[in-house]
DNA sequence: CTGAAAGCGCTTACAG
DNA sequence: CTGAAAGCGCTTACAG
């Protein structure tokens, strides 16, 4: 089905090299892997001869079969790789993971829970461990993974596996409480992936929200609602929109619809479930000549760099995604206890909602 | 040295399953890999029994040794993974690569040319092919790669290997020419990684630039210079600064230094070698109450989303990094001829330099 | 369509 | 410190 990556010309193996040198295969192996197991002189000879003959070291495929370990850790991403690689939060998580793996001699294999159908099944199970990021449409990918391999879930839960989270509900509560301290005339909420069936626009009565515990965005909504109630605002009276994908392109039409409402209907405070959403509001508001924060106040969630290295700076709540990645990686490598972890977030007061 | 990832409990193998079912190992293998080689009925029985006994399919380590292919393609990044994952251009490249690999049943292994010393040598050679991105401090990593494996270079050159580039010189010329059509009083250039020894600030006489052909930024400078000369401006009279890493944090102090020059010395046009640099100029200029483009005009290079989904939009030249990744991936998979490619760029007229 | 057997390239006790 | 040998878990001609 797939064309071979290349026709491989004759290749020299460890055995060939041993024969060539008149030593045992064990000595050649030791020359590369256990310097203390042979004389420096012999090792020198083996290594230089290897270089001369174009032998670049033991084959990793054979080594991993023999030792049972590949030194590869897989990250399974709920979204497509294309999306994840361009998302600031996912990128930071990956950076945190990569940092720890690198220091401990492991490498990072990227997999997606939304892979193409032609995806060779089982190619994932080469990895020694798995970090699974976010709720995926189907847990089928996880079935290909041998049950004994370590696995940790990030930002969602897998039955009987450790997980790493942030304190979504208190974090949302904190930012909403700050925003509501200045009473808004018309607050609004822009959710992220919160409906059972796809909805990119206003959430009307016909939509059902995902169940609590299924998604972190449900916890974020709970935090918003708690703050609203505390201010004597009935959450049921606050209009909600939903965004299907955390990108400018997908956010823009929904936000344009909101901002283009008549002055007396347009929200003057928008609580957004991500910085990407909030930043899109800022950009489209500026394009329309709406003043931030005078005409419309905006809050985000995540604390990504793009929201801080600009003007006006985003008011948001910062989660340390890099640290989330580090912790997940340490758990997988057995350097940290495999337990459920919840990281704290930090309220950032920017200019979009002073 | 490194602790094992986990103590693996007893595990069932293909052989065990075959014995259990009273069939040959070939049939079990075929049930998973070649459905046409056995009766649907037997296949059904094997698959269901496998599930019941917790056999999740053939082990990828053994399979890859046996077949000689891992279906893994490695991307070797010149920068650290932490940097690369958070850089828009590198992320787009990776996204383009991942897109093609995914469709063709391959997965993506991330490696860095600046790995930690403890990095297990040779663990890279599990990959079937290598995409090498950017000039790295040392090509040592590449030595561990068997010579027969396909390899393609992106944004730099490796002896006798195909490469993928964009038209850096003409692209820079185009954007500079556009900018210089409105004659500046005091043009300036902000370079990226262009000096032999590290320099984060003004490039003075004591610094030597990297040789032409060594780095793409040298080609970009050539484009700027050609446009300057064409306008009768001697490039030697145009002040140049250098940035060591394409991040806000590293750019900011250099740019602050430039913007804080007295009014009669501050450049009124800055030609920047990346959008990240240009965006940092915009942000810091806004913070200082400088008007863009009235007080200072700014051009970038790359065409990243962040520069376009904001106001003022960046004037820049767009390179299709996603496509660069797609092409490199197709070459590696043997789906496109292994030859040198140069992609065209597109001038984008934004508001930072109308 | 099925089964017996070779062998992919290593690492690692083990005996010397 | 060195060498002979087993075996990691598969896939694939090949014979039936």
C-alpha cells in the first residue's frame, strides 16, 4: 500500500564488524554501550574501525527489541497534529514534556487521536510510555496500547490512570469575580467545545452541554456561574456562545456576530474560555472602532505569551502548561509518583479588563 | 543510569496466542496484517480471542526489526525543542510534515540538534528517514544516522542531500523595495542570528557576519542591500542590529534600545528579518506612544498568523512553511523527487508599512 | 488457506 | 576482560 521509504543498500552490522575485527559481538556491543567492560585500547580500535567501515552504531530497532525499551515516549493528542502544533497551550505542554525527556535520554513521538484512517495500527506501541492530552473523539487509539505500559492523562481523565489538571473551576471563578466587581450591563460568555453536538455560534435551548466531569470547559463554566450568582446575576439570563475550534478562523465569525449586535444588545463584558477567543474579540473589536475596555471588557483563560506581549494586555488566568508537561513526563519516566495532580493558576490583571 | 520506565508484568505474545488457539503464528500475524491471507472466520476467531486475552496486536519493536521499517520519520531541529515548539514558523513546518506523514501511515519523532549531553546516542536511528531543519551548532547528531537512510535539509544545505528553501533574497528585496518606495529618513535593519560570535544588540565593526551560503539570513540581508542600493542608499550607512533568538524576551531589550534613541536618531523604518522581531517592535513602539506607521514603519518576514490577525497588520513577506513541510515529507517518503526545491514567497501589504 | 522454520540485529548472562 | 550462544517477538517465503 505505502511505498517503501527507500531501497536500502547493503549495510554493515555489528556482527560483520566483529568478524572484520576478529573480536566477539559482545565486545563490539560493549564498545558502544558499556565502556567499562573492555580495555580502552580495544574499544578505541573497535570505534575507529566502525567509523572507517561506515558502521554508525547498533541498530535501534534491534536494540529496542532486545532490551524491551525504545526510549521513546509517545504523546497522544486529542486534536489533529496540525492544530496542536499551532496552539500555544498544546505547544507549551509539549515543550515541558520534551524538556524532561531530553534530559533523561528519551525522545518524543507525536500521535494524534484523530488520525487518518490509513494510519498503520499498532505503530504506536513502540513507545515505552504514553502521555494522553485531552478528551478525544474516540479512545480507540488507546486500545492499541498494551495495558502494562505507563500512561498519564492530561486535562481529562482515563479510568484508573493518573492525571494532571489545573484548577479550572476556581481559576474561572477568580477571573469572573474580578470582572464582575465592576458590574456589567450585559455580560456574556464565550465557551469552548462545550456542546454535545457541534455548535459554532449562540448556544440556544436546543443544544445540550457536555456532562460535568467530561470536559474541563464544563468546570470553567461552573466557575463563571458561581461568580455570577455571587453577584446576584442569574446565570440563565447570561447569553452564551460556543466555539468549536480554538483558532482565529473559527472564532472570528461567531465573534463578529456578537460585536455586530446593536449597541443596546452587545455585551459589555465577555468572559472567554481561552486567550485565543479573547484575543480574537480584541482584534475584531479594534477593527470596529470599539474601545477596549471602555466599550467592552474582555477576559481570557490560559495566559499565553501572545496575550501579554501586546497592547492592550489580556486580563486572564495563567496556567503553567509547561509545568503540566514536565510533571506528566516525570510521571511517565517514573521520576515522580503516579498520582493525580492539580496545579494552581494565577490571575493576571491586564488592560482588557482592569 | 536512567531508571526503567516501568517493570513490565508478564505479557502475552503472538506465539502465546497462536498456541492458545491451536493455529500457527503465521495465521495470527496474517489476521492482523494481511486479512486476505486467511478465512474471515478464522480471522474473526483470532481477533476476538486476542481481545479476550489482552493481546493488543503485534509488537512494533519486533515488527520493525523484522521488516526493517519503523514507519517513523524523525525531524531534527537545529534549535531546542522548547524553542521550536513555540516558534510559529517551526510549528507550521512541523504541521505540514505531520499532515503528510499521517496520511501515509507514518509517525513523527522529534529530535533536537542541541540535545542534552546525556542523550542516548543512536536512539535516533530507529527512524526510516530524517528531515533536518536549520543549521545546527554541530552536525554530530547526523553522524549517528546510517548513510543509506533518506535525509532532506530544510532552510539550509547538507552536502549531497536534497534541500527545501524559500527565495530569501528576492523576498527580502521585494519587501524592502516596497518600504523604500517611500524614502525613509533613517532606515535600520534588525537581523536574526547573523554574526559569527553571539551578538544581541548593535552590530559594530568588531563583529563578523556569517558567510554567505551558510545561513538564510545572509540571503535576506543581501535582498535588503540590493533594494537600498537601488534607491541610492549606501548599505554601509544603514545601522544594523542583531537578535540571537527569535523570541519576545530576547528581542525586547535590543528593540527597547533602538526605540529609546533620541527622536533625531531613532530609525523611522525598520526592516526586520522575522515577524517575531517586527511584532516586538510594534508592541514596544505602542507602549512608548510611537505611532505606527506615522512615526515608525516596520516590515517583517514570515507571514505568521499572529502578524495578520491583529491591528495594525504587519507588512511582511509570507513564506508557506506548511508547504515546505509537506514537500520535505513527500521527498522523505519517496512520493516526490529528491531534488532541491525553492518555494516562492508573497509580499503582504499590511498597515505597519503601507 | 495453513503450518514449520529461518532470521531480522542486537544484548546479556555465563563460562572462561 | 573476552567469547560462544540464547533469544527478544515478530514476518515471510515456502511447501503442503
